[in-house]
């Protein structure tokens, strides 16, 4: 099992590195973020698909196709500032609908669309509220959170936003890796035994230490070295606090998936990735981390461009 997990991890990391390299050095048609866009779209729609299937396997009334269309549409609408790059002009800073405003508008509109779909297909089975509620949760959880991948990528300057997004992903996943290793080696005290018996407090601490070290290397050493225009200097405490936030947020995302899987009696969200499970087993921590990561960047916990 471990060797399959390792192979899947190598493939995923290689794919991400290739896409990041292309996006950094050779923006497609001169539009920053376009190389990464299909990967994010696939990850969000595939996650929504697996979550929908899990809910259906637990006996919940849910229609898969409208949800996937809504999640894909949310990601697409959030990408308006990214596609603005085709005009050759930066997204206007005085636009009433700011970069964050597009998903904020998209989510309620798409929720109304999902409700309208239920109206058109109403069959008086007493499950309409359940369908709308679950569809709304998946739309907000997957479509809303994944929009922040786009929001972060469309920040300026382009290369800084790309490296910062990669730093958020890396710090979050380092927490996962550190928690797994520390938990296996020293785990004694259960963190949340009813939901995820394998998680321990020792694993959480180890995950934070891994993430803190990685965050310091990425944000205090690697990004200043990579950027043509050096960012403002920042002490190590900001990135370390950033790592703590990402570690805790990633844990909540992981436990959210564990809660749902345990509730419906399933071990994995899917079988696409040997040794790992499904796409949601990869994105579980990255979805909430995208939101908190963006807030951490806005709060100045990582070096900002000069």
C-alpha cells in the first residue's frame, strides 16, 4: 500500500511541478494561470463528483449532474479576472465586482439555479429539501473553496502569486506528511477517535513542525530568491503562524472528509489514485486551506511584493 501511495504522490508532484514550471516561465498565450486552470477545474469537479457519490451511497437523495455543472460553473465564473488577461490589460481595480466578488455572486445565483432545477423536477417524494441542502453544501464547500485557488493566482505580480499559491499547497501537504510520519512513529494520544482513530495529537504537532519548517524555507528563502523583484523582508514568525493556520485548517478539511466517509460507511472517496484513494483524498485539506491561505496572505503573514 505504501509503495502505491508513493508512486501516486510522485506522479502528482511531477504533474504539478511541470504545470507550475510552464506557468512561471511560459504563460500560455501570455495569460498567467492558464496552464494551471484545467488542473484546478478537474480537481474541483472530480471532488464534487466523489462527494456526491458518497452521499448517494449513504442513501441520500442527490442528483449528480446538476451539482457538477454548478461546481464547474462556479469555478468558471471565479476565473473571469484570470480570463481578463486575454484583453492584454490588468483586471480593473475600480471594478465594482472585485476579484473576490465573482465567486461571491456565483454561489447564490447557482444555488437559486439548483433550487429551480428541483422545482422543475418536483415529484412530491419529501426529499426536495434534502437535495437542495446537500447540493448547496457541495457547491459552497467545493465550488466556493476552489474559487480561492483562482483568486490567489490572479493576484499581482503574477510570479509572486504563483509561488505563494504553491507555498500554500506545499505547507498544507507538508502538514499532512508530517502528521502521518509523526503519528506512525510516536502517536499515542488519539485526537478524534470517533471520526478518525488513526489521528493523534503527536501527529498534529509533528505535522505543524513539518509545515513550519517548509513554510519558512518557501516564504523566507525560496520565494525571495526566485523573484526578480525582491519582496519585502519578513521575519520567520509570520510564515510560522501561517503554517499553524494551514495545519489546523487542513486538519479540519481532512476530518470533514473522514466524518462523511464514516457516516456513509466508506473507506475511500474513490479509486482513481492507487494507495491514496480518490481526488478528494488529495484535495480534502487543500480546499479549506485555499480560503485561510488567502486570508493569511492578505493579513501579511507571508512576504509581500515590493
